[in-house]
C-alpha cells in the first residue's frame, strides 16, 4: 500500500517537472514567402532580437525554434539576397504562427554571366538600313534620270532576327525599298528597286540589364533592279521592237565592320532573361568584295566596266521584342 502511494507521488512529481520544463520555452514558428507569387523562400535568414538567435528557413520556407520564456521577443528580422529585409516588431506575445511576405528587390550591381549555364535568347525586329550608292560609272550607258533613280534610294525597310548565345549574337536582316521608284522618259517608264540581305555576328563586350554594346561584323548583299518598259499596256509590234526594254539586276557584295548598341526598355527589365522591348542601332563602314558589280538579266550575265560606289558609312536603327540574353550569375 505504501509502495503504491510512493509510486503515485513520484509520477506526480515527474509530471509537474515536465510541465514546468515545457512552460520555460516559447515556440517561434512560421513561413517566409515571396510577396509576388507567395512561393516559399528557402534559406532565408531569421534573426530574433537582432542577432540574439538566428536560423534559416527550410526548402519549404518554414522555420521553427524554441526561445527561453524569460527572453522577451521584441523583433524578428528576415533577410535574403535579392529581397528587402523585413522586420516584425512585437509589443505583446508573438503569434503562434507567423507568415512573412518578403518584397523582391533585384541586385543593382552589374551582373556577371555564369558561363557554366549557357543562355539562349533572341530578338525579332523591324527597322531601317541607310546608305546611298553611287552609279555614276554607268552614266555612259543610261540617261541621267535613270542614274538619279538608282541613287535616290537612301533607305531600306528591314526585318531581322538575332539569336543570342551567351555573349555571342548571330543574326540576319532582309531589307527592301519601301516603294519602287518610277519615272518616265519619252514613251518609256523606268522602275528601280532595291533589296538587301544581311548576315552578321556580334560579340557583346559590355552587357547589363539595361543595354548591350559590342563590335559587329557582317556580309551585306545589295541587289539593285532596273526595269525599263512601255508605260502603256498596248504597244504596236514595230514600236516594241525598237523600244529597248531592259531588266537588269546589279549585285553588290560588301563586308561590314562596325559596332552595335541595344537598349532594353519596357518589359521584364529586372528579370534576368526576361522578355522586353528592344531598341537598337548599328553603324560602320562597308568594303566592296566585288570591285565590279555582278550584272544579270533573267537569262544572261552582262559584262560592263565600272563599279558601284558603296556608302562610306552604313547605319541602321530597329525596334523589336525578345530576350536580350542578360542573365545574373546564380
């Protein structure tokens, strides 16, 4: 009987001691999430009362620790790279579960590209290519109006696409004169047009979240077409035989050496690799690769002495949308 009472007293004392031990600690628990999409933030720093006691959130964004009840918890600070520090202050007891939303603030430093993780981006654009060609060497073959019409095309509407792989940029552009140029001489009508094909490559020496700058090299193939025909639909056969209708294509291949600039504007500017509106420009010199242009008709190759004077300065501007290849190092 005495033995059973003794066991009961010991059990009661053990229970009281356990209860007292649990009452000596305060549980601090909760979750840390991104304020944008409420996804958990792992490895976020959680510091109680300054640096009195610190821990990190788990991969699920949760945290849990025990603090001696004698310690009054005044504040808890949450920190994480690319997020603004968040501090909660408590005048009374802390909640049993704390949910913290941290505001995303990307680093303002110039990012370093992580070559271990290749990035592929691209820009689809529309713009203009500018430069005037000189056909004065062919003035002995054509009247002055024809030469003027061939030379008046100072600009071409261009469409292009650039692929970006790490710091390298490869692209092409296709350009065409907005409208064919026409004029009449005697009873004939002349039409001139221009087409451009451009292959280029760039290396982006300087690249930030706002702009990209680097050297640019390329090949440019310009085709100038001259068509002379009767301006009316019905022509007598003898008149047509003496008309001298022509349809010539002048082909000029040139090398381009210069530089390019891309500005990243509206869109996901602060998001590495995000899509945005791109405004770009390029400028450089053209060097003809064929001293005399290749002249063709639909069926013949034409031999003629003379060369086309290429523009000393060739430049262009464009606007597009895409991913410019900027990526912060992970």
